[in-house]
């Protein structure tokens, strides 16, 4: 239990930081302490009330006036808090029904909403904490400075309510929602892949085959892998002189009783070490954006799929989603992929950890939208624009050829379902994409087996592309969820 404490604290901090509990509660407690401390100091040093103009508080000796003011402000603020909660719940319900239930985590993590709740609850706690100081017996005392502070907080709450209504009206805009998800996903990419990709692509050596048998360590709970403490796994493997291989990557669902890890040299660890190994994983009922880049892409794809469904028929929203997917893919391609082979000391394999690769990210971002947009020329054209923009940013000829194959798949899916004029526009844009890859004319596409549409949970199916050339990560794409063995890089 003690060994799992750091990861549990990190997981709890992430969950609470993104909810309506920690920040509003801290603000309310701080404001309450300010009200109690300020009234006590004012009673100990009455000279402080002399700084308050008589116009703001003429009845300085009437404690009843101070009590009425503090009580009225506290009651009014609680009424406004009820309105704020009603607006917030209505917004969450609308966003969940109209866009996707998976985007609620983005609303919950909105700091403006958290500060709004905190300011209102803090003003209420300030007035309640200061109210006992205003008394008529045994000696009349009116905390003038404290009451003036409550009046100023009431004015701040009025202005903040206007700001909150304006903020909510913007927050339910689909463009604002998708942009926020894209920014959060880019932040995950920056944290997970901090080093930019420099120069041309150089394939990594093929993954090594384990030289000794491995034994499984089963998962104790069911849920999604949300965070992996790689430093802890490497340190454990180094201390016990063994190799640890993670069977599933971040974002995958792991049922209880299924192997989570494969460990070499069974005799070097006992059952008491199993808890220490599984404690390096944060597994929960829902995916998060701690290390899961794919989850951000899935949220945007969900909005696009609902927009192009026959019940909604909103291609403009789908186009906005594709534009945001473009920036995510370009950001991913501009960074060095995370290490899948972790060594300590150098050249000694300690941990093998799979990460999502480029093919997996392209499948999640494109394939479902492509499958449902075969009768929509505008959305299909924007998919080709996405592939064109991504192809411009890569320098690897092999990657560009694979992107061209995806563009041909978009056009072939629309053939026979769109009018000739729309199909001609698609072929024209495909020709521009082929020109970027170095092909002036149309050539007959080589047979390529693409994976089926990814499921909403992000799990991959066995059928994958089998190219003759190495992938962007240097591994055979027969197993897309297993990342390559590569030497650790040092920061440039």
C-alpha cells in the first residue's frame, strides 16, 4: 500500500484538480478564514474602522445594521449559487447529448467555472464567518471594515456572474469545445514527446526477440490504463536485474485476471513484488489525458461522427473537427516518438513499453470519419486537405506514400456515391496530394490491407498494414500496439 501511495496521490491530484471540489473548496475556505481573521483584528484594533469613509457605513455603532448587511449578502449569494449550478448542469447535459459524453471531462476541468463557484461560495463563507463578530451584547460592536469587504465582494460577484454567463455562452460553441480539446491534446504531446524531430527520418533497428522465457503478472483490477510510471518500472527492473514488458499501452482496457506485465527471471521476485509492479499503473473506469493522446483524438472524432450522422447532418461541424485533427497530427509528426525501450544502464534493456504509433493515430483520426463521409463531398474534401497538410510537413518519402494510399482510399470510398462533379473535385485534390509525394500522374494503387474502423474504446483489431518498408517507428506494423526497441535518446 505504501509503495502505491505516490501514484495514488498523483491520480487523486489529477482527478480533484479537474473537478468541482478542490479549487472551489480551497477558495471558500480561504475567504472564510479572511472573514474571521479580519473581524477579529478589527475588534482588537478598532482604529482600523477609521479608514472607512462615513458614506459607505454611517451607522458605525449599530451592530444590527452590520448583521443585516452580512445576512442579506449571504442569502443572496446562495440564491445566485443555485442559479450558477443550474446553468452549469444544463450546459453539461446539452454538451453530453449534442456532442459526446466523453467531452464532459473538458467542461469539468474548466478553470473559469471552478473559479466562479469558488468566488460565490467564498463570499458566502466570508459573510458567515464575519457574522458572529457583529453583536449588541455585552458590548456593541460593528465590524465596519469587514462589512465593507463583504459589500465589495458582493459587487465582484455581480460582475463575475456576467462573466460566467458570457463564458458559458462561448463554452457550448462547438468550435470552442473542439479547440479546447485540441489544445489539451497538444499539451499531452508536448509532455510525452518533448523533443522535436530533427532532420530526415531514419528507421530504428528491428525489435529484438526475448532470449529467455517470460511469466505473466495479472491485473488486479479492471479498467483503462491512464498513466504508467516508467521511472518506477525501470528502477524496479534494475534493482532486481530483470526485464519487464508491458502488454498493453496507455488507453487500453485491461480486465482483471489478464496479464498486465511479462517479467523475465521468475525466481528473482516473489508475490510481494507483484503489488509494487502493478502499483506503477494508474487504472480507472474512464480514460484521461494524462498520457493518452488517442483519447483527445477520439473526443474530436466523436463530435465529427455525430455531426455527419443523418439525424444531425451538420458537415460544417465535422469540417471544424477535421481541421483540429490536422494540428494534432502535425504536432505529433513534429516530435520524436516516446521511447519504447528503456535501458538502465545504457544498452541493457529494462522495460519494454508500447505506445501508439503513427498508423494507429491515423486510423483513429481518419478511418471512422472516412467510412461515414462517403456521401458527403465537403467532408471528404477536407479529409484530403488534412492528408495534404500532413504530407507537406513530413520529409520521409515512405510516410508520404502511405498518406497518399489513405487519400486514394477516401476517393475510392466515394466513387459511385457522389455526383461526377463532386468526384472530379476529389480526384483533383488527390492529384495534388500525389504531387506532394512525387507522383505526377495517377497510378494504380497497390493492394493494401487497412484495419477496420476503430471502436469507440480505442482498442485495435489484429488486421494491420503489412508494408515492405519499415514504419515511422521502425517496427513491423503487424502489431501496431507494440512499440519498437530503440536506444534512449539524450536531449538535443
